[in-house]
C-alpha cells in the first residue's frame, strides 16, 4: 500500500510553485514593458513584418526598383558652407539645386556638382529645415520648430527673404518640441504638398491649396492625415520625402532606420532600399 504525502507537505509544495510563478511573472512584467517602450521607439515588430511582406510580395507591382539603385556621389563636402545644410530640391528651370541652413538661416543655390552659386539670407524663418521647388520661382520652406510652411518667391535679383513678407501656413497637428516638419515633396500634377513629421509620431501630412499657384482659383485649403498609412511606415523617423512624377509614388527616407520606402498611390509600401 502506497501512502499519500502529508497534507502539509502538499500545501508547502504548492506555495513554493505559486511563489516561483509569481516571481517569474514579476520579472517578466518589466521586461515586457521595456520591450514595448523600445518597440514604440525603434519599431522592431513593424520592421520585421515589413521585411516579411516585402519578401513575399508579388513582383507584378509597379515599383520603381529602389533595391537596384546605387550611390554615385556620397558625403560630398560643400566648400564654403560651414553650417549644417538640410533638405535638397532640384529646380528644373534653373538646372540647379536649393538647400537651406538652419542655424544661420540661408537659402543656398548649388550647381549640380555641389558648388555654391549664391547664398540668400533668411530673416524670421526660425528653424528652416527643408525646401521644395513648386513652380518657376516659387518654393516652400518648412520651419520645423514653429510648424510653419512658408511660401517664397526667388528670382535672379533676390538678395534676402523675410518671412514677415511671405504667405504662411501653420500646421499644429500633434505639435511639440523640435520634432516637426523634416521633409517636403510636391506633386505638380495633383497640386499636393506632402509634409514629413520627423517622429512622435512619424507622420506624412498632405496639404492641398497651399502654396497657391493660381491666385485666381478658389482658396480651398485641405490638410489631410492618414493614420493607417503612417502606421505602415515601419521606420524610426522620417528625414525627407520625394514625389516621383512618373509613377505617382511617394518616397520616404528614414535617417535612423537607414531605409527609403516607396509608397504607392494608395499609401501602401511596395518597395524599399537601404
């Protein structure tokens, strides 16, 4: 005959197991919390899901093939510019590039091989972070800290620019800190200005009706956000945008993730490069 263990011994064993389970749970809770906070900042899960999606995605999608692009010029020093430059836009009329500096604010015109052609002081532009060509002589500059878009006109005789004399649009969407508008892109056919918010949250805003390219047309201003599209970006930050007129796709660059995403006309990621 096999005797059963004393009831007291059984209770002690169960208490030990419960204690171990409780200690394990208490140890797991902060680990899970740390992972959730880290994932919110670095987006590990979204990045893994994006890579998985790109791996299995059909090749029939009309992506422009970012993975086939190769760097031709990288890290070129711009002689004569000691300040940080931010943003770069191609002017097809002047066959030149424009960038901005944000500490000693200037609009700088560059040749296609990176030579400084002229420097235009910016007065009252705050933290100038990006510049985008719109149409002949018309550009938009973003002020990251004050969350402003500033429309400017530039010609051969422009010596300086004052924000007080310019048309402006302030977008206070999720405003706060120095994590504002980091990049601009313009769709000249659809007349849409895309604005990239750096982080907290990572966001792409679509603006219609600003800047005004036709002052005789009705002033119908629309500011559109798309949380579903933004949630699919799977990057830590947004640094720059570029609209591809041929495909109608939007390219989004992340500095921290070292990745560029291609978004189709519906806002779905269909390609990437790193």
